[in-house]
């Protein structure tokens, strides 16, 4: 006797639905900014020789990206991991992870100057 043939379509549909949801989560994590623009700019320092993974962990700790792993994956998939420039970068909370990656590669750095005014001195 032959065994009845099992219908595999429902399993395929479930697998396709799960993959679609995972893809949407990845797009959301990389393309939607963490902040709503209300967060102030943050100064981020990238040291010479730091890997994309090190930069991603630092950005995650500062709350600028949602996932360090997805940021690192995007850097390697796009080839941007080679172009991340060392230095100080001013990054806004309204930027998405992909925009932050682009800003780190373009090197739109801002020089920040520290000024200390001793007690008792005025602005005149």
C-alpha cells in the first residue's frame, strides 16, 4: 500500500510568512530612525583601526542604532566597512542606521573646540 501524499503547501506558506516578517524587521531596524529628531546631536569618536563591529557596538550603546549585528551586516554587505573614516563625527538622533553608516563613510566631521573660562572672568 502506498502512503497518502502529504500536502506541503501550508508549511511553505508559513515559512514564507516568517521570512517576510524577518525581512520587514531588518528593514525597520536599518531604515527607521531610533529617535524622532528631538534627541540632540552626539559626538562619536571612531578610532583608527576600529572594526565595523566595534563602531556598531559603540553606536548601540549610545542609543543611535537598534541592532549592532544588523548594522555590522549592512556595513559588510554594502562594502562600507572599508570606508568608515576615523575621527569625530556629529550624529543626529533623527538619522537611520543606514544614514549613520553613510555619514561615517563620507566623513562629515565637525571640529569641536573645548573652551574653559576661569571663574571671575567675564565675556567682555
